C-alpha cells in the first residue's frame, strides 16, 4: 500500500499545510455530534456564546459543558465533536472559506497544536497550575496549549489469566504471539504516541526491531476492541488499551491493569484560538472556560469519570491508581511533530 493510500484510508484523508498527516484520536470511531448552546442570558439579557470543537467523548463534553454553564450562567457553549481527524478537516475547510469557527479547540493530538502554534493560530494562556503542567510535560512552556485530558496506555488481562511478567513495554515480546492484541498505531493517535515513545526510550533501531518482532510473531494489530474486548471474550489473553477504558470495564469485570514502567502520558491538549478572534468578551469567556476545565471542580469530574488528572488536589476512588503512582514518561510534542511523517512512512514500508 502506498503512503498516500494510508493517508486517505487511515488518516482521514486530509493534509495540513506542511504535508503532515494528522492521525485520528482515540475516540475517532464515534460519530460526529453537535450540541446546541443553551440560552444563558447575562444580567443585561445578553448571552455570550463560545464554540468548542473537540474529540472528547460526547458524554464527557456534555458533563463538562453543563458544569461550566451552571457555574457561569452568562456564557453558553456550542459544542461540535467528532474524531480528531474529522474535527481538524472541518477546521481547515472552514478556514479556507475565510472563517475560523472554534474559540476553544480540544483534540487528542499534540502534533496538531504544534502545527497551529507555528501557524500563529493559538493565543497564549496560562491556566490553573500552569507551572505544574509544564513540569509534567503536558503543556507548551509558552502557553500555546495545555492538557485537556490525560490518556495513558495500559496492559490488561482477566483476573483468571496468569500474570504475563511484563515490566516495560519492550517486555510485550514475552507474550506468546496469539495471546496479545494491540491497537494499530497508524489508526489511533494515542497508540502513535506509544510508538514514538518507544523510539525515545530505546532509539530508532531498537524500537523498530521491537515492533517488527511483535508483527512477525503474529501479534494482532486492529481497532480498540482487539485490545480490550478480545481480552474479555477470551479471544486474546492480553490486550493494550487506555486506562480510562480499562477502569470503566473494571466496574463490571474482574480484570488486572498494568502500567508498564515507564509508560507515556499522552496529552490530549486544549488551546485558545486567537487567529481571527476580535470579540474581547468572547475571548475572555473562552479563557474562563479553559480555566474552569483545568480547575479543581472540573478535574474532579474527570477523575470521577475514570480519567486521570494532572492536578495534585483531586481525590481518586478506592482502587484507582493515581497519577502520582505511575512512572510517567514525557513525550516531546515538537519532536514528534517533526518525525511523524517519517514514522508513518517506516510503518507503511515494514509492517
């Protein structure tokens, strides 16, 4: 298959100006949805409406937006959601027609924000606990983007299955070929981040050998179901998935969850669109929305919905591994932005 076919079939067929391919985020299989903004009049009877474009799951977007508008009755949020690739295709199509619609952008791909930063589209902002976010490696030091959600890949297996003896991601080669399911890094931005992370950890040659070993041994690469659903049904003994998906499943199934040491923290960033935005009231409302999203109340909402938070003042439910107990590896978004096309090309040529 040619690279161009991969871009069309797997990366949703759109190119950004520098020729970079944008991969779909972890929720890319969900249909697009638009949540109309509820009327929220100010004291003067006026309502300030801001527009959020996001790839976050619809239920998370609605919960967070409802909490924000309840706390800020003078502001309403018009939300459009789809997969990362579809969201960005829409953004660029609208831009070509002369309008940049979203006030706030939140998609699961740091490279998108590196590109927009270089284009001059993002307005710097320092949300709550900004210095901590920078230290964790989930915010641009110049404030052009910062974490909206933390996504962490994990290994899962049923409680009745033997412990696989895995300590690092490279130990996945210890698992018998037919026993392991891994979501395809060329289909999901989160898994591409894991692919890139192995290169940062071991160097290009060792990382490539690792992935080739998995492929040559018969490991199945597929959609998210190949990692989680196939493990629960017994089709596979072990699977790679995201921690929030695993935590949701653990509410009704007896499974084990392992964070290999170290494991990458995948930043699903959020940014304030500055290009073409001249309405000071809307810009101020958009900043307030971001500050709310990264504030303690909203971050506790995310934790209560099985996600991790970069904040150090949230409470995790019993049995949930908090962020402080995970050995997190940082991903350099700028470097990944530069190397991304070459990584896609290597995968196409070798896997």
